[in-house]
C-alpha cells in the first residue's frame, strides 16, 4: 500500500476524531466553535501522530534508527515537531477557514470542517513527509 493511501487512511480516522470532538464540544459542552475547532484539531493531531509513526512512516523510522522500534527520545522529539507544525498548519488553518466558512458564509459546522480539512491535507502531508518523518 502506498504512503499516500496510508496517509489518507490515517487522516480518515483523524477526521472522525475531529468531527466527533467538534460536534461534542459545540453541542454538548457549549464551547464556541473557534475554540472547539482548535481543541478538536489537537485531538486529531495526536491520533494521527500515533498512526503515522506506527504505520504511514514506520519503514523510515526503523531504517533511520537501525532498531525495530523508534527510541522514546526520538519519538518525543518527533511528536513535538509534528504537533508544532500541525498546530501552525492545522489549527491555524482550520480556525481561520472555519471562521470564514461558518462565520461569514454560514455553512453548517461539519460541512465547513470537511472543507477546511480537505484544503489543508496536502500541506500536512508535505510537512510530515519532508520535515517530521524523515530518514
């Protein structure tokens, strides 16, 4: 299976986490959608990191470190880089796009979320492939 297909598969799971967290925070907890968007994106970032490291880019990590599993120190460093870059791209991009799509164009919450995620996916793949999970 290609890395792109694995990335999309992990992203689909992250999308479910993102959507469930967003909907729950807004409708059940009454959190304003910009704040809920940031929190929901962070939940999906953490989900995606775990699966990208274990599946999408696992071959690179094992080969680069010469071990069967990445070390704890390298995993923590990678998580911090992934979370930092994803925060800039995903949280910043999603909050901006959601404010535009929901606040200005009055799209339904989950429709706006899907459009924002789709718009940012290619940027996220490029950042993960070139800056985070390198060999």
